[in-house]
């Protein structure tokens, strides 16, 4: 069963200079996921100010700068893992060093319910 | 056997078997919602056939066989994917084994309880989910006990069951590192069923009384499933101590009677004895917990039936332990009352006043206790105010009347 671990961070987390210790912990986490054979894919995202929103309404393409103004937390990165069940996914989410400051959302992927 | 006796026997088998069957099927399917429908059909069939055919020797195997047939029909009808067929095959074989051997029907209810009280399940859905799946309590009755509309309760339950299936919450008994926390979720959900049944109006007691009874049944099941878990014993002891006093809580004219003035002859000494035996058993594990302490406090109150006295210093000691383990508002208020009864009303009032304002705004026992302490200190005007505040926070007319008459008493 595949789960997305979505890392939601407050703006402040993006404003701070990159913490080398945290970066090293993040790298180690990625390696642990890989070594356990559960990693499908993963990526870190650039800060929210780099965001552009695209919608098509009434057949017209609309492009907007930046995330929604009311948003308090932003997607900072995601990992997709393949594990037997939710408990296993929650264990991996808890091991993510970002969990200490950010919130990790664990969501099953569509189409793997029977897998 | 006459008709009503047959009916009662069927209902008893159904009630006893439902939770086990649903746990068994759901643990294999990873899905509560679908197996519920199928089992519902199987029970309907039993109600139709058992009165004439007699109750089968292995009622669970009989029900499982019918449920299996229904599932196969449903699978053909909906053309479910291969995975489901595989598990249907597995269930078919196992049902056959259960039916033909003398093996005890596998009991997976503990896994089901852990799923119902899984941290990924909405806390407001945990207790209703347990009542519905393990005890087969009617959804409308659950809704009425929890004071929500049947539609809202049904939505809450459907959402929880979808989560179990779609997020694949595993049917497993947790391992030691998470054991204590996961067990506490199960205990809390069961206790919540009991307090929901207890804290409510005497007038509507039929629904609520039934719910308290359901909670005790769940507590008994848990002790049976976790014979080595002291807190399961503690929880059941606590519920039985409280339940033992049900008939003594109100006078025949409906007047509210506080615990320390209850007629001890009206207590159920059978339940008290059972609670005491459970507590003694729990103590042999030498691992204290919140529910054992709460039950021990109730045990001292129960002892008044023997000695005529309440050992408040001992109660205070137990509350000290409880406050360390579970510093909830209930234990903080309880400790303050014990302190006052043990002869230190001024220190007790100071302890009450340390509780943050946001936790006391709508907590009736805080205001009632505050009233008692102020009155002990001779501060009658303030006591009256506190009792009035307490009276405005209860939904029990008898308790309200009791609180209103306090300052003048």
C-alpha cells in the first residue's frame, strides 16, 4: 500500500537559514527509507514565494502568483512510501526529522487499496 | 422451550457472537463496513430459521457459513477484484474448518478494539464504533445516548469505517513500546461509554442505563481478552463500584443523594465484591495506573458500608497518586475535596484556585466542590454563588435542586 507523507511547514521554517544538522538528518532519513526498501520517491520543495497557481475556468487559463493568502502552512516536501499498512506509514512519518517542527500528513494513494 | 425463550436464546447467541464474527471477518478483510452488511443478513436468516430448526450446535460456524455465502453472492454481483476473491476463498476454508473441528472459534475482538480506538480514528467516533461493532448496539440508540442526531452519528461511524478500509488501519495487537498508550485509548473509549451512561438525567435513564451496562460488558470482554493487563481490571472495578450505587443515587421522591449520604443497604454488594476481587487481582501485577487508582478511591467509599466511616486521608493519598499519573480536572478537584475532608479546607480551596480558569468554566463538580469548601470556611455568601454556578451547569434536575438548596441547608 502506498502512502504520501506530506510535510507541512509554517512560513518561518522556510525563512530560517538552512540548518546543516537538519539537512544531514533529512539525508539520513532518506537513506534509511531507501535501505528499508520502502521508498518510492521523494522531493523537497522550494519556499512558498516561488509558487504559481494555475486554474482553467470557463476555458480560460488563469495564472496567479503565490500561495493562497489565508494559508498558514505550506507543503515543504513529500515522500511516497510503500508499506503494508497505516501503522507502518505512521512509524516512518514519525521518523522524519521534520516531524519535530512541521506536521506530517499521511495520505494513502489512490488505486492501491487492494495492493 | 417456548417462543420467547427461543427468541431470548437467539438474541443471547447473536449478542455474544456478533462481535467475535465481525472481528474475525473484518480482521481478514481489513474492512468493517462490508462485513457488517453481510453479517446483518446472516443474523436475519438465523432469526428466521433457528426458532423452527433449533439453535445449531455451533452457532458461530453456522452464521459464518451464511455470511460467507452472502459474501460470495455479493462478490459475484459486484465483480470485485481478485484480492477479495482470495480472501473469500480463505474465509471459506476457515469457515469449513471451524464448522468441522472442535477448535475454539478464533477471537479477534482485541484487534477490533485496538482498531476502534486507533489514534488515526476521530476520538468522538471511537466509543460509538466499539459499541456498534463489538456489541452490535443499534446506531439510533448510540446517537440518542451521545445526544446527537441519528444522521450525524451515522455519518461519524461511516467516516470512521471508510478510514479503516481506505487508509488500511491494521488489525493487530500493538507491541510493547506503544502498548501502554494504545491500551489507554481502548480503556478511555470504554470508560467514556460508561460516563456517558452515568452523567445523564435520571429520567432518560433507560437509554443511558443500557449504555452503562454496555460499557461494563465491554470492560468484562477486555479483562477476558487481556487477562494480564492490570488497568483493564482497574477499569472494570471502577465501573462496577459506580454501578453498584445506581439505586442509591436518588431517593424515592427523586431527590439527589450525594455519595457520602447514600443508604449503603441499597448498594449492590455483589458488584462491590466483584470490583474488590478485580482490584486485588490488578494489584498482583504491581503496575499502578489511573483506573486502578480511581477504583481504589471508590473502594474506600464502598468500605463505608462496613465501617460506617470514610477514610479521607487514604483517599487523599490515592488522589495524590492520581494527580501525578493523570492530572485531569476531575482528579484535581477530587484531591481538593479529599484535602478538605481530611481537615485542611483552606489548603483545599487554595488548591482549587490553582486550577486554570479555562478548565473550570463549564465543569460543574468544580463549582459544587468550591461551594462546599467555602461553606466549611464559613464564607456563606461566596459559597452560595458557587453552588448557583454549579446548579446552572448540570442537566440533572435532581442534582440542580440539591445544589440550589445547599447554601440554605
